[in-house]
């Protein structure tokens, strides 16, 4: 090393590879976030009312929502 020169180290990977890896990571997280949002926003369809063939009410959408609350509260 010559006195007076900067002590700049040589990198093992070029700057373009680091930029490409960062771009791929950012794009990947963007896509995962987009898919997570779409999954959350487009929940499964819940029927308002389910009846048997004889016309008897089996359960309503409110029953489904109550069941979901119990499921999420107990974690089972």
C-alpha cells in the first residue's frame, strides 16, 4: 500500500449484484404484501341463510360469525 492512498477495500461481490438482490427482495415483499391484502379483503363468502330441503332454517350468517369468534377466541 502506498502512503497517502485511501484504504479502500476490494469487495467480493460487485455493486450491481447487491443492487439486484435488494431489488428482488423489495419486489418479493411487495408481492407478498399485495397477496396478503387481497386474501384479507376477499374473505370467503358467508351465506345469509341456509335452509334444508324441507324449508327448515339450519343456520344464518350471524351463526357463522359467532362460530368464527368462538374459534378465534379459543384458538382451536
